[in-house]
C-alpha cells in the first residue's frame, strides 16, 4: 500500500458514489425517522459528516428542522448545497468546529469519525456530546471495535481507520451526561464490488432537560 489518504481526500474522490452505496442504510433511515418524530418544527440540528446531504439533512429539513451540516470534504459540501438547499453546509472538521451559543437540539453523527486516530475519535465524541443542548438528542452510527491505526482498502482507497468498542461508546456518552436510550448493531452489505459487509453500531441518546 502507498500513502494513506485523509478523510477529505477520500470523500472528495468518492463524491456522489458514496451516496449511491451508503445513502440507504436501513439503520440510519430508522434512526432519522425516530429523531424526526421527536423534534419540533424549527429544531436546530447539526449533521456531522454531512456528505451529500442525503439522507440525513434532507430528511430533517423535510421534517421542518433548521439543519447545519459540516464536512471536511469540499466536494461533499458542494454536492450537499445543490441537493439540499434548505440546509446550511460548511466545510469544517469536527475536531476544530465551533458551534453557535446554546448548541443544538439534536446532533447527528453517522460514520464521520473512522478516518482519524483513536484519541481523536474519543475527543470528537466528547465534543459532540457537549454540543447537545439540555433535552436534546444525540444520534450516531459507526463501525465499532477497539481499533487504532488499522490500514485497510475501502472503496478503492487506502485509508487508516480507528474506532472504539461498543462498550466504550456507551460509557463515554453516559460519562458526558447523555442518557443512552437505545443501541443496537446490524450488518450492512453495500451494493458495491469494492465494499465488504460492515457491522454498524447505532446509538440514540438524550441529554437530561
């Protein structure tokens, strides 16, 4: 393998192909329906790793939410702005992003933390938890595992990935003041020759009002 690519480089290259392969993950659609049913019109929502804007930002805009998406990929931000004009999208990194005063009524994090180091994954979880306003929701999905600096080929790109175990995710969120309401794992089989089946962890949490 050659030099491993950053998340921005990988997703700049993938563009709309990512949506074609991962735009209809059943567990993500279910989580979005669950969240949309609990948010009032005008709820402030942050979509971390917003990608092309679909399905997360699009679903929540249709539900009447005020959605901001952040992504490290300039190409993804451009696609999202075209696909979901009812939301705002910024090129920004979860590790350095500064939220508005008061945080958000909901924070969504669907698979944005994998192409970073394990301590950065933990710190990003802490940051996102802190952005969830009292009474607000945090909904996330990732590929779980006590993994640090694993070199893999993913959708034709050489990347280095890290994650935390399911238990570490749950404990970390609880330690940061979020009540974990539900979690489960599911296997997703992407319809792409360059992708392999993945185990996904879904977690729904809420900050005490």
